[in-house]
């Protein structure tokens, strides 16, 4: 066999992987593998015991009973079902502003989460991003239990995480309670302002109606007074004309009476008896016609005429004049107008505002102090844990040991392959030198033969 064929066969053998040889090589170097594994396990244990432990606490909030919010809901000002109150508190727990204000109020948190040369805002960013987490139930899953909101907090050793988380929940609930109080006060204030505006509008409307009523009453009295005065004036003119007509009648009757020689009252029958002389005649006169005025005689007529001429007023002759004067006196003062103007407490005369007054009194009687109001029920308070969640020492040591064993095996295989390569190279060198010695001898013997 030539050297070329031997080299190719050696390389062909090297290319084949013998699992048995690998296992045998690992077994021969089991001490090395075990040492590397133990060393890595020790390093993992050192890391696990030197790293700062991280703890986790959690609390669970659930909706309160319906009767806890009954007083607020019955006020008809703010409708807050238990589920809505829970979501409101959950939003406060997840609020950046709430967390920032709570963080600023706790110096130990600022110190724990601050880095060298860092600002409080950067420390809060670490706290907000890494420490707190709000947990809600998955809406896609059907839960037999009621809705809840969980809050988790992770913290390093040295902090009282349970107390901090409980204080944070209390702070968020109290902050939301104060916000609810402010909301109620604003809503009630707005409604009271609206009611006051409506009452003021009602008062203005009442004043306008009162002034309008007074104006109408005064106008009616003025119109009636003017009508009565016109009637009185016309009636006086009528009475004067009637008196003048009477005087004209009297003058005419006096002239006729004088021409007939009638000075005293007489009748047509009496005048007929005088014309008969001494005859005894009994005459009965039935006459439905009015006896002419001149039969009263000139003396009577002249006396009446003189009296009528001396008369300065004819008012007493007409009863309507007295009635008109009476009505004018009554119109001199309108008692309704005086009563309307004399009203002092205008509010008692307002109409249609009873509901506004009742609503105003109801709103003023609402207690906006929500200190005793329960918004959520703390189903589980945060309790200090017995062991940290990080680091998991056993798991770290186990992974370190497994990694060390793997690294030891890799080192052992690499070392075995390196030594095997060296042995093969030495074998090839020895075989090559032996062939160089044998070949020249064979040449000499062939020449001699």
C-alpha cells in the first residue's frame, strides 16, 4: 500500500463519527466535566445569593354592595352603580397623576428608585413602569365570580411593599372620594344657580305682570272716569236745555193765562161753569188728556219761572247725576292698585314656582361629605410575602449546573479531538519515515539481481 492510500484511508476514518468513542472520551474526562459543572453551579449560587431579592404583593378590589351607594344614588344627582364605582377607582389606580402624587409623598420610594444623578421624574418613571401593574379580568372568559380589579407591586428588599401598596390603594380611593365630593358640589351648585336663575326670571315675570295689571287697572279707571265725566257733562247740558225749554213753556203758558185772565189754577170745567152763570148744572168731566199748563194760573207759572231762572244747577233734578258722582268718587282711588303696590313679600304671590322651591330645599339638604362612602370593597389586602419571586435560587443553580456540565462536555470533546489529531499526525510521520527507509533497499536488491 502506498503512502497516498494510507493518508486517504486515515482521513476517511477521521470523517466518520463514532458515538461510542465520543462517550468513551467523555467518560475518561468525567472529572473535568464535573469540575466545570460544579464551578458554574457555584458561580450561579454566588449570583443567586448576591443579587438583590425582588418581592411581589397584590391586592384585589371588588364592587361594594348596592346599599353602600344607595344614599348617593337616591339623591338623583349622581348615578354611581357599584361596577361603575369599581371602574372609577381602577382608573384612578392606573392614572399617571395619581401615581405621581403618591410617589412624591413617599420619600422612601424616591430614594429606592432613584439612580445616581437621576431626577425624581426619572425615579418615578422606573417606579411607574416596573413596580405597579393593574390587573383586570379577561372579558373574553366567562367568570362565575363578580368583576374585580387587582393591583400588583414589585419591590426590592428594604421596602415595606405591602404597606406601600395598601397605602396607595387607600390614597387612590380617598382621592376619588374627594373628586366625587367636588363633582357633587359642582353639580349641586350648578343646579342651585339654575334654580335661582329660574326664580329670578319668575320674579321678573311677576313684576312685569304686576306692572301690566296695574297699568291696565289704571287705564280702565281713566277710561271709565272720562266716560262718566263725559256723561255728566252731557247730562248737565241736557238738564240745562230741559230747564230752558221749561222756561219757554212757562213764558208761553203765562202769556196765555194772562190773556184768559187766569191768575190762579183752574180747570176747563171750572171755566165752563163760569160761562153758565147761576144755573144749577152738575157736569162730570172724564178726560184722559193732560190739562194745558196755562190752567195753573199766571201766578203759579210766574213763581215757577222765577225759581227756574234763579237756579244755578240742575244736578239735583236728575238721580243719574248723583250716581255718576258716586262712581267718580269710587274711581278716585283703586284699591286693587294700592294693594298691588303695597305688597312687601312678593315671593308669596309667585305662581308655578313651588316645585323650584322644593327642589332648592332638597338640593340644599343634600350632604356632599363623602368621607363615609364606600366606593370599593377590598377583598384582599396586600400581605408581605414569605419569599421573593426573584431570584429563584434553586432554578438558577440548576441552570448553572446544567450549563456548566454542557460547557465541560464541550471542553472535554474539544480536548479529546485535539489530542486525537496530534496522535494521528505523529503516526503518519512515523509511517512516512519507515517507507522512505524500505524503498531504497528494494531498489538496490533489484539492481544486483
